[in-house]
C-alpha cells in the first residue's frame, strides 16, 4: 500500500445485476469472490472505477437513497461503549425520529432480534452472535424497503442462524427486498427466490437456486451403531469409518437399500440416512475448475 | 441545516466521557492544589501571578494533548474498527460525519477546559481569598485557548483523513510549533532580499495558523486588559481557519475508499 494511493486490483469485472422488488436475493460466492466489495460499492463506502448502480430508482451516491435501505456489514463491529438500546437510539436519531417513536422502535427491534433482555448491556460484553443480531436490528430499525446483509449468518450458532432466517422470511412477507451475501449454499437454498453466483469478481450465473446449482444427490450417507459383537456387513466393510461409537458410510444411491437390508439383518441401529448434495465449493470447482479458477484470478489481479 | 452533525457530536462526546478521557482533570486538580499550597508558603506577593500562569499554561497543555491525541484518532478509529460502515450506510454525508466528530471533540474539550478553569478559580481564591476585576482577563485567555484547541482539532482531523495516527500527530504538532513562529518565518524571508524567497516565506506564514496571537497567558497573569479588537479578530480568524480546514478534510475524506 502506498502513502497517497492504494495499489489497484480488479475485484469486480463487468458485474451487471438486477434485483426485483420484494424478492430475497442471495449473492453467492467463495471467500474473496467480491461479494463484500459489491455491497461496499452499493453503500458508497468505496467507489467504482467505472459503472453505475441504482437502488429503487435512485443513484447510489444520492444520500436520500440511504433512507430506504438498511445495511449489515460483514463481521459487524459497533461502538462498544454503548448499550444495545443506546446504539439503536443513535442510529434512529440519524433518521430524525422523535424521542417517543425512537423509544418504541428501539424496544420493538431489540425484541425482534431476541436482545430484549440484553438491551442495557454494553456492546463490549456482547458475544459475536449478539453483535450480529444488534447489527440486523440497526439495519432494519427505520423500516427500510431494501435490506443488504453481508454474511448475516456468520458467527451464529444453529439457534441464531434459524432466528436470522426467520427474520429474513418475515421481511419478505412484509414485502421488503432482501439482498444478502453468503458462501453457504444451504442458507441460500432455504431463503432465496433467486441467487447470483460470483467467482473471481465475475458473475457466473443468476437464477433460482434449483436451476443454477445442481441439486442432484451424489451420494447417501448412513450413520449407524452396531450391536456388540457384530461385524460390519461386507458391503460396508471398506466404506464405513468409525467415529466415536458410531459408523459413517458414504455410498451411491443405488447401493443404499442393499446396505440398509444388511444392517437390519445384523440388528444395527440406523441413526440417520442423509442425501449428500454438492456444496457451493464443489459447485465452483465443477463450474470453473480449480486450476482454471486460479489462472483466472491471477489474470484478474494482474490486469 | 442538517441535524446529523449534532447527533454524531453528542455520540463522540459520550464516547470520550465513557473512555474516561476526563480523568486528566484529577491530575489537574492535584496539580492546582499542590501549587496553591506551595505558593502560599514561598511567595506572598506573587502567588496570584504564579497560580494564574501555571493554571492557564496547564489548561492549554492538557487541552492540546487531548485535542491532538483524540483528534488524530477520531476518523481513524471509526475506519479501523469499521463502525463507520454502518454509519455511512445511513443518510449521513461524509462531511456531516466529519463536522460531527469535530463538534464532539470540541464539546469534550470545552467541558474539560471549563472544569479546569473552575479548578484554577478555586486555587486562586484559596491563595488570595478574593477575585479582582482584572481576573476577567482569565476568561479571555481561556476563550483564546479554546479557539486554539478548535484549530488544532481541525488540523488533527484533517491529517487523520489520509494518514496514520502517528503521522497525523507529527504533522499536527509540527504545524502547531511552526504556527508559533509564523511571523518569524515572514521575517526570515524579508532578510534574504530574494523576491522569490520573500514571497514563499510570506505565503507559508499566511498559510500557517498564527498561534501566537492566541497566547495571552502572561497578560492575564499580570491583569492587563485584552483589547476588544484582538478578541473579535481571533474569533473570526479561528472560525474561518477551522471552516477552511474542515472543508479540505471533507474534500479528501469524501473521495476516500474505506478499506
């Protein structure tokens, strides 16, 4: 990094994307794909070398546009000397709400993200999950029409993830547009009307999750326990790995039923049978190929 | 008029208070108490002079240290901790944020300075058991210190828009020291007889803030009246200078990519 000028690196290349009113749009991509950069551009935190963007018809450099949007940064960090209530009150003040309305909104939104009990705790004592929640609350405290969330589920435990998913569902039900970035495919599958996939700064595809990412099951996973003194059935002999007191085996779908029969005949306890689908990472490797992807990112970086 | 700078300023003030910035007052109070007791022992005639001199100098130095060290971190901290991200996603223009941060620190410095002034008044009353009419000059000296602190804060804020806190501290301190000698710099130009040098020296001396005009501590200690012209001249000068520096800071900061 230079003193006056930062070194230039192409993070996004020819990104052209349209998000419909009222839809939940998932912005997918591996780490470093340019998802956060896109969101920062839309928030005017950084500036593009070329190109334009509009949100609800307003150019992104129009400060009035910011009245209609909410934004949760990646790994959010807030003023840790404030309490959750004070933080939301501060942000609500920036929208010019009167004191009675602020009080009502702050209480309502803290409750909505499950922080009603921690409202008067300083943010320095918040866990990562709590920070994420207060981050979502500050993004929606002014009832924006469009909400941008950068990795909203990161750092959350399963309960927290579900709560965030519920909030996004609720926002959609209220007719709001949600644009969120993630690298976790399951989040996108559960929530999104459409997704856009970004790899190496380029948009590789846009569409409904089912259309875009192959939802084909590539293997079945069986989790089971054997009765004492029982040997592994022959079909699973080489495939099963012991983890703790349990066995885990991955096998093709057409061999599943035979394996289950064998397990039943030796009275094994079957704990779960799960279809395995490609992860987003698998999908990317399939899409561009590992080597090709590396070459592309090198090309992008050196341009 | 936008209300946003005010909202940002109040939060900045709250941050300073919660970060226990005002703890410096304890040190100041101890110093004034110690001085009041000591001068009572050693110098009956000049005790007022010593107390006023010491008190006003301490007010200025304490304020200066706060203005520079907090000032250079005002923007940097928000960028480094990325608290600025969620703030600038709200309907907040970057210049409104800067003016708010400036206002917040100035408010902190004002409250801090006024509390120190009360400490000085208490020490003064302790050593002489009375207030004189001439002591009103102390108020003017404190007011000038505040103007000076506003200038220093604006400069620290300006530098922190494009450089690290350490460099910003060095730049601000450098300008502060150079600002004391701005009239000398013009004098140096005049003795060279070189028109180009003279013009450069004059330009530099006009560009640098003239801090010497704000220092009336000695006059205040002796109870000399401060001409009214100097009061309004300093006020207008500081207001214009601060406005220009903040405009420059806004221009730099508005185009900056936040990493």
